C-alpha cells in the first residue's frame, strides 16, 4: 500500500499562481462582446420568467469558471436571486477556497507535475481537509463544512469577500460539491480522510436532489462541467421522478467552449423530454456569464 503520510507538501506562499483577485472581471467595468442571437434571447426570456414567477434557478459550474475570474459576477447574481442553488465539482471548491485563503489560485501544472510537486500545497490540503473532517462529524455537507470553517477562522481568509461559496453561505443559498475520489489535489494530502469526503459529498447530493425536486417551471444552467455536472443532474432527475415529483416542464442550458457528449445528452436532451426546453451555447465563460448579467440588469420591466 502507498503510504500517503510520507507525501511531501509545500507552502502556498512559494507558489506561482496563474489567477489573482487583482485580475477578476468586474460586473461594473468589464467590456465584453455582446450576444444578440435569437436562441440566447429565448433563453433569457425563460430565465426572467422563472425569476418573476419565483421558480428555482440552479447553476452548476466547473472550476474553470472561477479560474476565468468570474467570481464577482457569480456573487452579484447570488445577491440578485438569479442563483438559488450553486453546485460544483471538487476543483470548483478548491479554486474558490484558495481565493478566500490567499487571493490567488491555479498553479502551473505542466512544470509542477514533472517533479511530483503538483497539488502538494500544505495550506490548501490541510485547511480543506480539516474543514471536511470536522464538518462530517457535525453532520454538515461538503459546501457547508468549508463555509463554516472560513467563518470560524476569519484571520486565515483575508479575501473571503471574493469567495463565492462563502458569500452564498452568508445569504443562505445552498452550495453543494459533488466529488469523485482521486480527482482533486486535496486527496493527495496526508490529512485526507476519504470517508469524510464521501460522507459530506453524499449529504450535498441529498441537498441537491431536494433542490431538483422543485425544478418544475424553473431553470438549470451548467457552465463548463463536462462530466460531474451532467452525471449528477441526470441521477437527481431520476431520483425525484422516482419519488413522485412532477418535474417535466423546465428549461436547461449548457454553456461551454466546445460540444461535449454528456452535457448534450444528460442536460439538454434526456431530462427535458417533450415538455421542457434545452439549449446548448458554445461560448467562452467570459462572454456567456457577463452577457447573462447584462441582459438581466437591462431587461425591460
């Protein structure tokens, strides 16, 4: 058996980061290419109708959304009520947590993988695993465990105002993370407890299914998650329908750089059936999310 206790870790203080809060895109200053297609307008109409009718709006994102510097947009959309449940994979939680911790994230994988230093960051691995282990003992999900840890240790997180999961927590918006064991850098840390990771992620999946059970006439959006997001959504839809919830008429939309099989089948096509409507937009996140925000704030009353 491989002995994880012998793994050597390194301080974040010595890491070269590719993403920094100083380069975050601001909803009030960023100039972007506007999208005016008929299909995008149809989607915005669905989104605005759901909000007006007080129907659920769920966002599922991959880690690249945070790496694109869009956290401030997400936080504003949470505050405005256009994100009522935020879901992500493990990478999403790590990038967001590191932003709160040191105001930067995203290492140079190409170089660090050569000597086995990739992902071996002491502060990230220690603090996140401490949060997850403690949270599981107290019956919290993965997302809530991280948020509560930040709340109890504010001195460690000088940039928590830029952290999406923490700001959502303060506004009582559920933030859930859906983890595949072995895919995240905190699974490499000697402190990692896989039972706690699985347990907290399982609690989050239950919370996620609870939200999906209220998706009738609502909207589900997926940004950049090509595997975890689509797979978790399909299973949640099956569970709530199996339990007798009438979830048939809703809107889904996938936003990504390129076409992927799972988002197309598991979000756009299979769950929506004959009553719902699915969209697939091939767009850079730096274009799609600012366009959604812009359409919302300029939507005619």
